[in-house]
């Protein structure tokens, strides 16, 4: 198999360029939690509006928008960081074919 310390990616059997990223890279976890919190807050806001609790509904919508926006921003920045690391890895290992 050879030395895989510098390039641990199995380029011949990996079908997706970022396969397993979520499992190996836990830096996405805060973003995923924020998006989930936004969804929960949105459901609470909808239920509050259905029960004519307008104040709670508006508060829930504000929390939902803030949490979902922050989570989406986090995931976007982390995705950019991963893509940049991949570009750096490909540039450093230019003899290895990219899938």
C-alpha cells in the first residue's frame, strides 16, 4: 500500500471528492446545530401563530432567522475552508490524479 502519511485519500476508490466529510470533520457540528435550532424555532413560531400568540410567534421567527442564518453562514465558511484545503492538497500533490 505504501506510505499514506502525506496523502491519506484513496483516489482510486473514492467516488465523491468530499465523501465522509461530515463524519471526519466535526467543525460543521455548530453550523448543523444552529440550523436545527432555527428549524425548531420556526416550528414553535408556526404553532404560536396558530394559537394566536403573536408575540411568541414573532420572537420565534426572529430566533429562527438568526439561528438559521448563523448556521448557514458557518456551513458556508467551513465549506470554503475545506475546498481551499483540497485545492492546496491537489497543488502540493500534483502527480496524484484528481477524481
